[in-house]
């Protein structure tokens, strides 16, 4: 059994619903999953003791990528979160009409790699909440589970 931390930043609940569904699927596979709001956790050693950390964050910029408000302080302190050697994957709900569709996913993967993490699944980028594309959510969760 592996222990997975799922941290989300979500303003209208879409990314939160993906986080919760992924957590359910991970638990259904016999692992432990803790789902937490980025606004309610401190970055320091956040991922210590977990086999993997999944990060979900929506984007709110126009031309530039702007990370969701609750997630941004965590992202800015990512170097304190204990990511070196950690298994990581990223997900987001977004809107394809924006320049940086689910842009936080790429930013999280890039920064996590810089900090020595291993990205274990292709980032999930989708529109709407978890019910809008259950197959995509399931495929993401299964890819994570396979690499735990
Ligand atoms: C002003 C504004 C800027 C946005 N910028 C982006 C963006 O850069 N990339 C993107 O994929 N979606 C963008 N969106 C869409 C939201 O990220 C999308 O509605 C998402 O599902 C919200 O997820 P959340 O409920 O988890 O916060 C933007 C929406 C607004 C209103």
C-alpha cells in the first residue's frame, strides 16, 4: 500500500472535484490518499512521508499564466515541500479558449522536475469538473496507480 497526498487549488470547485475523484480511485485500488486544499496546508516538508504527491491547480491569467490564488503561495515555496526524490503528477481543470490551457500543469511538472521529483504520469488537462470526462480522470488515476 502506498500513501498519496493530493493537494488542489480550485476557485469554482472543478479542480477540487477532480482531486476528490482521483483520491477515491486511488483508495479503491487499495492505497491511502489524503486530499487537501492548498489554502489549508503549509509548504514546509508537505510531502514528507508520502510515496507520491499529486498537485491540481486551475489557471486564471489572460496572456500570462496565473496560478489559482490558494495554490500560488505553495508553488512559490515548492522548494520547501520535500519534492526531491518524490513521485509527482499534476492535473487541472481549464478552458481551451485561453492561451495557457491548464497551464499550471506544465509549470508544476517543470518545477517539480527541477527540484528532483519524478513525474510518474502525463498531466491531466480537462475542461469542467470530474464528471465532464470520467474516462480521462480514470486514465490519469490508473497511470498514477501503476507507477506508485
Ligand atoms: C479571467 C479568467 C482567466 C482564465 N484563465 C485560464 C487559463 O489561463 N487557462 C485555462 O485553462 N483556463 C483559464 N480559465 C478558466 C478556468 O481555469 C476554468 O474555469 C477552470 O475550470 C476553473 O477551475 P477551478 O474551479 O478548479 O478553479 C480562466 C477563467 C477566467 C474567468
